[in-house]
């Protein structure tokens, strides 16, 4: 005797299967190691420029690094050269967190989970596109472990199931700003006195912002700016010294990038040292 299956149950199972299939098309399988896992994500395909992402999940207590790891650490490295019909890939970086590196310094990076948005440009928008990535990154608790992951994903969906997650990740990327603008969270002034640089910040009441600095090239290893006790009224003053310059480099006229991170907003400022 054959038992009948309710039509609504069949419909539910079919919907679940179709949803799982759609998600599988819009994200690659997880590449799993002992303390993290990684996969690629594809946004909707509607022209030559598309939004993608690298999703990383970390084991409890473990972290990985921002493009500038801070006083210690290893930034991720990406290779997309084996991709098909890809003209360029730009990695976008959500605002990092600051935490003790265990050696008296400060590291910059991420815990638990993150999505790095990717701006993917096709060579020919009318042809299939497959993104292939080789990603070298470090996961750290008390010690750091190097990880090499490889992932592949075709961008095929006109309406991707990953669009909302990718858009949320894109919103967490610091926005370009200008020194002296009228944002509630902003940099008011940057001054240099020899090897010492001071940065005056304004922030909403009750917000303790973080400030990070990068040099013109990745070879610059500038220290993490620290809050100073001599802040004027209404201003949070940070300071750092011009240490960690590459051999032969000069700070005169150097183009620095300052990233200011608040509770729910973050901004990037470009400044040339006088």
C-alpha cells in the first residue's frame, strides 16, 4: 500500500530544494580548515561591474587581519589571475576592530565572521564570467596559523540570493570623507611636528572612536595612533610617530590614509604631510 503525500508538503520540499540550489549557484562550497572556513559569493549580474564577496567564518576566540594588520600580524593576499572573463577585481575592506596582539601592541582585524566585498569588472559583459581566487591569510589566537584557500564561482544570477548580505557588507566599508567636513564623526585637523603627528577628531557624545593610519605603500608600517591626554575641549586628540618607514623613504609630502571608526560609521581621509 502506497501512502499519499500531501501536496503542500511536496510544494514545501520543492521550494526548499529550489532555494538551496539557488544559494549553491550564488556561493561556492565552504573551504574548511581547522579554525576557519571561506567561500566566494556572487551578486546579481546586470552589466560589466558586479558585486561579489569573500565570506570568512572564524572559530571562537580566533581572528584574522585587515589590509593593515597593525603592530603585528599578516594581511591577506589575493590572486584572481586564473579567472575567466575578468578584467579586474577590487577588494573592499569593512572597518576593522582593534585588539591586543598579546605582545604589548595593537592588531587590526576581524573576529567571528566577515564578508570582504569585491568589485568585479568583466572583460565582456555578454560572456560567462568565472571568478577563481587563491587567498592566503592568517588565523590567530595566541599563535598564528597560515591558511591557503582556493575557491571558484561563476557569476550567473540575474537576481542573486546573496545581494542583501553583500550590500550590508558594502555598507560597513569606510566612506570617503574630507578633513574639516561637517560630519558628526570627522577629522578636524592633522599636524606634524618633526616625527610626531597629531590628529584632532570630533565624535558624537558617548562615542569613543578608533583611528588607524596607513602610508603610501604597504611597506610602510606606521604605528596605531593612540589617544592623547592633552585633548582640547570637544576634541579627541590622537598621536603617532613616523616610525616604520621603508629604507630611503621620506615623510615629507607623504600621502597618508587615515581611517576613523565610530560605533556604526567609518570614514577614510587622505592627507599629505607637510
